[in-house]
C-alpha cells in the first residue's frame, strides 16, 4: 500500500510554479489533503503505526502545520525527500518518521547515560563524522597562553584573534536571508554528541559543556566535521544554589578576582572555540558590576560572547560594548518547549525574523527531538531560499548592521548628540558625534 501511495505522490502535477513564501493555490492544497487522506489510510501496517502525517504550507505566516491522520503520537515536520519533488511544488512537507511520545518528558542529554564519554572521545573522529570542508585542528600556533591546567585563548602577535581564527568561513553568494542555529549541552552524552556532530549540517554551531570528559577530543571531532564551536560558561541563576550550574560557576556577589580565576579554569578546558556562551546566569548577567570584569577578560582574549536570551534584562550588551567584545544575543530559544510542533513554530519565527532583519540566530539544547527537527528543517532551506550560516557569521552581520545604523544616525544629524549617544552605547565604538558630545559636557 505504501508503494502505491508513493506512486500517487510521484504523479502529482508539476505545472504549479514554486512560489517562494506564498500559500499554495487551492488546487494544490486540495491535492495535498487528498494525498494526506490516502497516506493516513496506508498507515495501518505495524511499521508505520506510530507515525503521523504532517502537511506544512511553506508560507511564512503559516503558524502551524496541518495535521492529517491521528495515531495518538506527536508530529514531526520537515521538508523531506518528497519536498524536493512533487510535494514541494504544492508547499507540502511529509515526514513518516516514528513520532515522539509526548507523554514522556524529554530527557536531558547525559542524564542517566551510563556510557563514559572518555571511551567515545579518546580516539580519532569516527568515519561518519569526517566530512569535506573540515576546519583546521586546534590550537593554532600563537593563539594560546598557559592557563590553570590547560591552554587559554590569546590574541596572536599579528593581531589575529581566536574569534576569527576558529570561526567557520561563510559567504552568502545568493544574498538570501541568513539563519543561524547553536545546539548546546554537548559533550555529556556520547550518543547525542556523536549524532549532532555527524548528522547536523556543518553550518550549525555546536556548544560544549566545560565539564565533559575528554572535551578537547569532542571539539576536535566537531571541527573535523566542519562545525565551529562555542564553550559554555556557567553563570549564577536566581535560584542558586538550588539550581547549581556546576563547579566554577561565575557568581554575582563573588569578588572580581574570584570570578576571573573561575573563568580562567573554565576557558582552559579546551582550545578551538571561537566564542563563549552563558549557561543559565539570570542573576549574574543582570549585575553589571559582576559582569564587567569578566567581559573585559573575554575581550582581552579575543573571544566572542553569545547570550542565549534567557532574560531580556541582561546588562551584557552594554558591558560588552564598553569592553570591546564581539557580542550578540539569540533571537529565539528554539526548544523551550521541547516538542516537535513547538520547535517547528519557533523555526518559522526564526525565518520570519531573518526575512525582516537579514539575519537571525536561534539557540537550542541537544534534545533528540531538537536534532530531529533541525535536521529536517535544514533540508528545506534551499527551497525556501534561506542561507544556513554559522553563528559567527550571524554575529558579524548583526555587528555590521549595527555599525550601519550608527553611521546613518551620524549622517542624518550630528547635532542630535544625546540621541546619537544613546544609539551608539548599544551598538559600537565611540563615534565622532559622541566625542563631540563628551567635549561639550555630555556623555553616557
């Protein structure tokens, strides 16, 4: 029966043009619904009994997919192999993978995993994770200095920074809207980490926990597979110590010297990362007195800082500007609700933000369902004309846009110094207009 249904799919008319970001014509939608009904009828065999058919319109304002069939489990959405053929021409995405049981709470990667990561990460990268376009091994000569138990990142004698040296190259030749994704929490679970490295597109940035066994081996494997890497820095949440991110957490009330000692320990766990990202930290990141010395140290080491958007009250951006740190914040947390439908909805929002702003950055945790959805979603991006880019590229694009905003504001009205100063404080280096304001008694 399934073969017959696939034959029906291949017989879809292909006369409808692929209209980017537009709803399918009524005839195409009708054909899609008819096909869904046939597929639903075909799912009676035991092999497909736990699956649901999903129809997804490729328009940006389609808030959720249309679900056809009901076999009691959650849906997965993706523009799969059919999407590149007849089904894609009708804006239809069909996914027949076994569905996630939403009655079971998703398990955090690494929790309850008895496998010791040391056995998985001590050797060379498995053949399945070695793909063309791998990044150079780390450390790169001249970009390190001795630290507590390891090597710390450092700016090279020629001014080369780890931020630039370890980032994945990216060129948006087609000038499509740019979407970037960071997958975090890696290094604790052998199976999840191996899958993320091997199956996610190399343009996806991978973020590693500093406590992982053989962290350097994991990072080496990720870079060999083409992924740029971020190191997570645990920071104090509001409910600390009940919610304890781990040893060497940066604390809001700790002396600056103690936080810097902790930061050195964390950053010396491995080399090869272009940036760091907070893990938790709602209390720490809203305390500018605690954050400022840490950001000074990160900036001095030539490393970028990404913020996962946990709270909108963070003071990190202002502190990063003062410290000269390359900084950006995530636009979307993709799996705050780790279900297939919720993740797909956030990915639609991410696309819409990229279309509006030119670039958008999403962050996520390496839940199995998150990996499922990202792998399927990434396959649809060429059809939808979005460029998947590493997080370092999104950071550079956002910084360039911010610098452009400042230049436009200066060109429009140098006389409007107070207004211009408030714009500059959030975006970039001191400008001529800001300097004039300070000389006349103004300032931040």
